C-alpha cells in the first residue's frame, strides 16, 4: 500500500514488524500506539496479564482497514461519553 493519511509503513523502524504478520508490506505503523488501548472494550484481540492489557496478539491497528475501525470505535466512544455528560 502507498503511504497516506490512512496508512504508513515505516520501513526504517528497527521493530518493523512489531507483531507477527504474514505481509510486512501491508503492516500499518500509523497507530504504532493504539488509541483504543485505554478502552475496556476496544474490539481487539487482547488478554489481561497481571492487570495489564496485553495487545501483542492484536493486529487491528496495523491492518490496512485498521484506520476505519479505530475511527469508528473512537466516534462511538465519544458519542457514548457525550450522552453520559448530557444526562448529568
């Protein structure tokens, strides 16, 4: 894929790919640190280890469609929090 605002592959990163993947050329580095990490229900494949969220088996932010998933979930979370604040 071509680098753009939705996808970026940092071929110079010494950690690329930071997760196991079949196709490192389609590994999206845009969300190197997942913005959904703090959400309890992010939709990703994570496990809790000693109270810490371990996302090492999750590739959602690193797949080509990860941009769309992350923006959808963030939009839903913003709407949910707005509703909570309006009902106070």
